[in-house]
């Protein structure tokens, strides 16, 4: 059912339009080239896909459903809203599509150890999960501040057998963890593979991570045709680094479908406290590639804010930047308050508790659907489930103050 040809290739240097590329230390060029070669070789090998797709089916639980949210659609009073249920994957989000693919590649390259960065801990958990299953040593780099904020995920990673290594540099958050993981990787790439967590970073990561996530868009496209007899009018996804969005959008790019990327507007786009790199950033180099990012006059990366840790990243993948620049991609955003409202609306209307990240996409989708006809279809990527966010939402809704 999956189309395994690689479409929309970047150029040889890994550029999507003017964005992307490989801006890394000299010492990283060779290991990145080795990964690139191994990836293309693996992708052309049917046995690689046989094992990958078998794991996606029997370990992850794909195909994920496409669900017509009838009650929510009726409440919104416009287009029909369909949810791509990535929240039903093993580990509760789309991220495992990527970690399975890269872990298989690591094993194929003869690496016995994997490392990864993590912010909220979701990519760390998805990496530690596959490392446990493949019996690989696993080190997860995590800002000390994030370790403090994300205790349950730190414990999960440790239970899964991973070492969680605190990073104290900078603001001790995700961007610093990426820098540290890249630094450690330079010195250890002989036996170590770096599982990058989103469709950003130096070539070939944006391309490779996208390819591992195209199952999302390919399934959704076929499911929508089957259930509604046509393609969606609009497809919507939240954007942190951009992996769930490009996984949905890539297989829909050549269709007449409006594509909408939804960034975290935090306390508002004008507040300065947000993570909207496409809407409010400018081109620059971050974590090995040229894309949009949030920085100050001196080029220092800015601190970001979002209610959802998974969107709290100052950069964005280069392919989304190129799609925005060419006019193929529309950029929208949702504030913390919008996301919290959508989180509650979906939970009450459909009995589905979404991740706060996904709630941003949902908030924008509801706004868009409200202005459309009942016969039209809005497809939303429900990138993850909300169990991990219950503590945050409890605090925000003041649940602790309520009498039982
Ligand atoms: C990590 C995460 C995101 C953001 O990452 P992308 O690479 O932009 O997809 C979105 N939703 C969930 C549930 C996540 O865990």
C-alpha cells in the first residue's frame, strides 16, 4: 500500500530551494555522508522496508485510523473534520515512525550504540523504546532544566534502559541538548549513530526523517478517498521541527489541497513569547542547516515559549521553509489559550484526549473549518495523545483547587 519512490528530492547538497544543506563541523561531514549513503542504499533494498513495515504494523500498530469527528464538526458548524490518529501509535505519538527507521539504519551500519537529543522527552522515549527492542546501548542528551520539568519521561527512559545525560550549557533546554549531542557524536561516530528527532538538522536528516513519516500522509490520502470519495480540501498539522507536518504534507503536495502549518503562538505572536519560527523568524543557520529561526540582532538563538514542550523549538525544518517561500504552504498559529480550548473541545465532543502539540493544529483546523461548507473536508494530523500533558492541563485549569 505504500509508495516507496522518493519524491520531491532535495539537490545533491540537501537543499530544498534555498534552504537546508549541511552546515556542520568538518569532522561531521564524513559521518553525515556515511549516513546519507547508507540511507539511500537501505531505501533501495526491499528487505529494509519489509522489516520496517512489519515493525510499523505489528509493533507500532499501523495503519492508524482516519476518524471522522462528526460531533466536533457539528459543533464547529462548517467543514467535516477528519483526524489522522497518530496518537494511537505505540508510545503515543508519530515520533516512533522515525526512530524505528533510523534504528534499523543504525543496525545496518553496524553501530551498537545510539544517541539522541530530547526536549520534553518524547523523542527520548521513542528512541529508548526502539533501543530496548533492538538491544542497543542508548544515551539521551537532555537539558537539566527539561530533566527537572519532565520527570515522568526521564523515568520512562531509565526504565527502558537508557542513560539520560544532563546538559548544563546555555539555557539547559532542547537547543543546548542538540548542540551537546552533535558535539559528542563527532568524537564517537565510529560506533555511535545519532537518531535525530525531527525533519531538521544537516542533510540527510530532513529528507530521511520525512521519508520515515510519509506513511502518515500516504495512509491518510487513501483513507480519505475511501471514506469520503475525494481528497481533503485542507490538510493541517502542528509544527515544532516539522516532522509530523512534512510526513502528512509530502504525499499531498502535488494535489489541489490547501496545506496549513500551525506554529505555537504562545502568549501571542506580538508578545515575543512564542515559538513561531516561520511566521516571526528569519533565515539563518541552526543545528546544521539553513532555515527560518528565532534569533536576536546579534544572531543569538532566542528562548522560546509554548504550553506544549514539543513545539518549543526556535528553528524549523528546511523543507517547510522552502514550501512557505514558494507559496505552497500557508502558515497559521495557535496560542496557548487556543490550544487549551481545542484540547477540551475534542475531549468532550469525541472522547479523545489530544496532545497539547496536536491541539494547536486542531485549534487552527476548527477556525478554518468554521468558514467552510458542510460538504468540505479538513484533515488534521492528531500527532499525539494527551496523557503526558494531564499535569500541565490540571495546573492551568486549577483542578487542584477543586473540591472532590
Ligand atoms: C514532538 C511532537 C511534535 C512536534 O514535532 P514535529 O517534529 O514538528 O512533528 C508534535 N506533536 C507531538 C505529539 C510531539 O510529540
